[in-house]
C-alpha cells in the first residue's frame, strides 16, 4: 500500500521549465527539439547480475546525436556498447534510430498540450534471453507508439504507450514445437517532475535542480509475463543547454524473467540551438 501511495504522489509532481519543454530522464515528452538544433547525449546504465554464483556489475553505454529537422520532426541516431551479454569486456552491441513527429499542438496562456508519434528501430547482436523486451540494445527490434504531454502552469504530465516487436532470428525458430521466447510487448509510462531549485527564477543562466518520478511497465502480448517499475531521478539543467541526470529504476511488481529488477542510470546531454544556417 505504501508503494502504491508513492506512485500516486509522484505521478502528480511535475516540472515547468522556461523553454516550456518537458525534460524527462527515462522517457521522451511529446515536445520536439527546435528546428535547426543539434544535440549530443551519453547515457550509462548499470545493473547487478548473477554470474557463476557471483554478483557482478554490468553496464550499457549509449551515445546519441539528435537533430531538429523542423519544429515538428526530430531524429535520434544512436549506438550502444555493453558487457551485459558477454560477462567479459565491453563490446559493440547495437545501433538504432529514433524518430518523433509532433502532430498536435494546442497552445494557450500558461498551458499547452502536445501529441506525437514515435518509432525506434534497433539492430543488435544479442541473442534472445529475457522476457523484458526493449529497444535499448538488448534485441533487434522495432517499437512505435504515441506520446501525450499536458502542461498547465507548473504542472506537466506525460504518458507514452507503444508496441514492441522483436525481430531476432530466434523468433521464427521452434524447439519441440514450443515457442520459448516472447516477441511482442505492450509498453507504457507516466512521467512527472518538480522544479526544486531555484525558488526564485532570475534568468536563463541559473542552474535548475529538478526532482522526477517516472512509472514504466511492460506486458507481453504473446505470453503471460509483465513488470511494473518506478524510477525516481534528479536532474541539473546548466546554462539552459546542458542536462545532467541521475536516476534509479526498480521493480514494484511483476513476473517477467528480466536481466535485473533494478538499475542505475546516469546521463549527460548538451544541445546547440540554431546549429544549422539553413533548414534541413
């Protein structure tokens, strides 16, 4: 019951930044990058795995670039390296492409509503092993869905729904006539945050400290397996163009076979406005 109340409480906390763009840690908002802008981002994920009777820390490192092609369309090419599936040295793992198109904007005084389509495709080298399906680099997969973000004064809530399809070759293999893996997944999230500091806003160069909580889950479509996670996080926004994120994701409940029920995330992102003289 206490965990359930925490979920409800943090789901009601949100952030409003001066640029009127929501900046979540684990998920994407429906807002898009400004046209002609460019960004770079590093994300590190660290989990504890049991290997040969020992608990070891494994990691995934994602390097992304982001392009604002127009005020409605943005692209995120990415590449990951990891030792999560090797139990040895870090190696190249996957490459991916994320696309987001904002198809609806309703702007009023001190509030707005955004809706966007998104899609991501990943080509990875890992074999199927777990029931948790992602587009982070674990599998060769595609995911697509919708994002909705509502801002009212200092209150903003964003939700995401999507479908994941795994395209690993194991999907079409059967052993003794039995399918041993899950290949389709319904993913969802609710994200929110609260501007903790500064208490009095004076200018763009002030460093902001934001506290977040995101609720994320997944449910297999083709077999009975699912999970429901909470992810509190802190974020520093420096000089209005750099973000430092620290978050911890952990499972509240679920029965899916996963690599790890919890993990730490750290990331750094830098954006460059008006990076291109001409529109792409």
